[in-house]
């Protein structure tokens, strides 16, 4: 038997093809490795200015592998100041708060560039080169706004309102703050003059300062104290008897999603607590729709021939079968007359809400401008719609028992930026003149909603 030995000439082409294939695969792999993008970088919000302390959020995301290191630099001429540097733990995505401190970095006012440099741990034969992951032109502005308090309501009561007039030059926005609440201001007159209506909640702690803070586009801020005295007030207390008849009538109406096996009292507590809180949140949300100009004219009016039977900031103890089950604060006046009485607009304004509002039932909210709004609850039917302009005394609807109402009446509130204040102040011409008009006159500014 004769063995057949393959010819070397037949193996050579096959080996050459195999080598070419292997080289091609290797080159393709290397090219793919090299072409994989590096780290994607963003700054949120995108800064146009750098101030004394400009906060941003740095977001880095690696296309492959993990983010290895990152650095934020501010470039001015030949100088590069490092504002942030980190070697993060392994991870494909990094989100970190960054504060670019212009003064601490010894930046000069004028043009600059913010660069983000970042590397991942993904191997590339030739590396990624010397290019930043992000480059943004910015303007360095280290000059804070100039703020001067011109005048303010001298005495503000717990559960009351007032006005602050000030001048803020070079400011993009300015607000009055007290007790964790912020009240936006609007321009009035010339030369940076601004005004803000403010409100102190009924439980505002005595001694909390009132201040003005103005900020420019670079985030530079200036704060000045407001010379205003906060005075305490005593509010009434009352008790409300929760009957089975009330539970049977109101719980299914206001909590239709209640589980069938849930006791009616438990449903009532959800309404009285959770739905009440939701209504307060909604009022704050609606307050943000306010006009920047005053729409009211003179004092607000109380519906004729109405009797007050529940007061502002009245603490109510809810009693069921001789047991205390809840405590809540009533943030308006309950006004009663005859059933189905017309509900008049307390002043000129625009309707910004006209629909059911949890415990308040069928509700209308009228915006009078500068954050000042009035609320009309428990109506049997509503006669206006959102966007309607209304005059003082115009009928908004008719009283009723919708919402968490026991008898036919109107629940009336005055709100300043969503914070309920005592309506009696705005019913009083003298109070408006002393607490709103007077500070404006002292500041040499035009009157708003003038009583004159």
C-alpha cells in the first residue's frame, strides 16, 4: 500500500488565507476598540455664567467600561483652574454635585471656558487623545446684586399679611423669605424697585427673621434683613361632633375608592387628613399662576347678610362617640345666610380654578394679582370658568354642602402665594391703607389696588 502525502504547494494557499483572515479579524477588533466613544459629559443646568458659587450637576456616562476619573476645569487665557476632581468608584455612570466657586478659584470677570475631562477604563490601542469630553463658553461674574430695603409693613401678625418694597440692582430674581417660605417679588416703578406681598402662617414662630434675597444670572446672591415686627395672635378653638349620619353621607362622596371593608371612620380620617393636605398643596400650585400686576381695587367685600360661624385659624377637635379622633385647623371663614345664596367675587380678578377640590367641594379661586387670591368653597353649583374676568360682587356660584360641609354655607379664604391669611384684614379699608398703601408711599412707589 502506498501512502499519499499532501503537497506542500496545496497547504501554502490555505495557510495564507487563514493568516489574512486572522489579521483582518485582529485589525477589525483593534479598529472597533479604538472607535468606541469615550465618556459622555453634561452639566445640568448648562451654565452661561460662573459666579461666586455656581451649583451644577455633573453627569458622566461611559459608552463601554466604567468611568475612571473626571475633572472640571475653568480656562481663562493660559490659566486652568480645577473646580472639581474625582476618582469615582467603578461604575458606568456618575452623577455628582459640583459647585464652581469663582472667587475661590481666583477667576477674573469676563470670558472663560468650562471644560470637563473624563476617562473610562476601556482599553484602546492608541488611547483617546487630549480632548475634553465637554467644552462650554461662559462669562465670569463675581459682582453680587445691590439690595436696598425701601419700606415694609411695620407690624405683621401671625396669620396676617404685609408688603415689602425694596430695590435690587443687577438682579435676575428676588424674593422675601421667612420661616422657610419664599415670596416672589415683581418690578414696580424704575431703577430696580420691586414689591412682594408676604404672609405669615397662623403658626409662624415669633422671632423668625424676614429678609430679602436677590440673585443674578451667575447665582451671586445678596441678603438684607427687613425691619418688620411679628406680633402674636390668639386663635379660637372649637369641637366638631362626627356623627354616623355625616360619615354615611360624606365618606362615599369624597372617598369613592375606599375599600368596602374599611370602617367609615377610617375613611373620614383619610379625608380629613390626606385630602385636606392635598388641597393645601393644590392651593400652593395654583398660586404660581398669579398675575404680576394687581387686579384688585380697594377693600374686599364680604357677602351681604352673612353670619360668621367658624373663624380663621380655628383649631377644631373632632369627636366621634365621645372620643377625640382628630385635630385640624380651619383656614378660612365659614359664612352662612340662606340656602343657595349667591356667592359674590370679593374683588376684581380672573378665575384660575373652578372645579371640585377635595374637602372644599365645588370651589372657585380668583386671582387678584401679586400672589393675592380668594377661595370660595362648598358651592352647590359654579357659574364661572377658568379664564373668566370677574368684577367685585359678580356671582361666582351658589352656596351649598359639597365637600366636607355639614350645612349650607360658603367657606371663604384669602391666600397670599397659597398661604391662608385672616380675611378680615382685606375686608378693612383702613388696614389696606396702613399695611399696603403706606409702605409704598414711604418708598415713593405707585400704589397697587389703590383704595384712593
